[in-house]
C-alpha cells in the first residue's frame, strides 16, 4: 500500500542489469527479502511502547490516515484475513498524557478540523481508551476535549449513537495519541478482523444473490 501511494524511493526508472545471481532462485529470493526489509526501513520505523501487544509504527512520509485507509481498502477488495493484528488506528497527533499538556496542545490540532474557515457543523463523539496510566481521569479528559471542539463560532453537537466524526483518544503510558475519524464506526472501529469478515460476508452475499438471479433467469427461459 505504501509503495502504491508514495512510490518506490529506490526506483529511478532505469533498466536493471542482470547478474549471475539472478539465475539462482535462492539468491534471487534472498535479494527480494532484503529489498522488502529496506523498503520497510525507508517508509516506517517501529517504536517501543512498553505495553504488551501495543505497537506504534512511525510513518516517515505520507499521511497515516491515507495509508491506513488504503490498507483497509486492500483488505476489503482482496477479501483477505488477518491473523496477527486486531486493530490498526491512524494517529495524527501526539502529546504527553497529562491533562495540562492536553489542554495546552490539543486546541490547535482540533480547531484545524472543527473551527477552520471550511468547517461545517457536525455531530461528534469521543472514543477514549487508556492503558498503563492511572493518573488521568477519563471524564476530565473527555470533557476538556469536548469543550475544545465546541469552543468557537461553529457549535457542534454531541451524538454518541450516530456521530458524523469521532475523536479517538488512545492513552498509552505517558503518551496521548489522537485521531479525528469520519468513518470510525463504518470501519468497525478500525478492527481489521471485523472489516475483513464483513467484506468476505458481503462478497458471499453478493455471489449468492447473483447465483439466485442466474437460476431464476434460467428457470424463466426454460419455462
């Protein structure tokens, strides 16, 4: 997905010369594996979170939301399954996980979406989850962020059941990760397995309907 969106940094469009190693399948496989590793280093960097089963991948270029959306789109189109990753959430803002730091740094980030010249009134919700942090009070953080969203000329409304946009807050130890997502519920809260399962189920349903229509057409023709 990253190569399709942002291109291959190592490709200059010039023809590649074949070497003797190209005739050896094992050498060729080794070259491809090394190239994939180099591509990963060019695009991404793994960052330790100190929390079991939580991984943070830093994007060296491009937009995390655009890349994540592309990955989910590929997953749906290919009707693929995912074994080793449950959720993949794009993070577009990070600050220290203290109420003071959140109140200080979040307003500018939120105003870019909710209170800019092109912003329109909408219904919003806040999805909050905290791991390995006992200092922050959930209700205080949600109230503070909600006040930032509606602090301006555009008065957005809270809607927990049917929001147009969701502000996702993920507290991981001393980091506050945040995203503004318009398709949070449509993407099954960015759960890879659920999106994958839903895509495969829709595919089977569509195939079943198509077969039923073909059978009906055959019956009508026979009659």
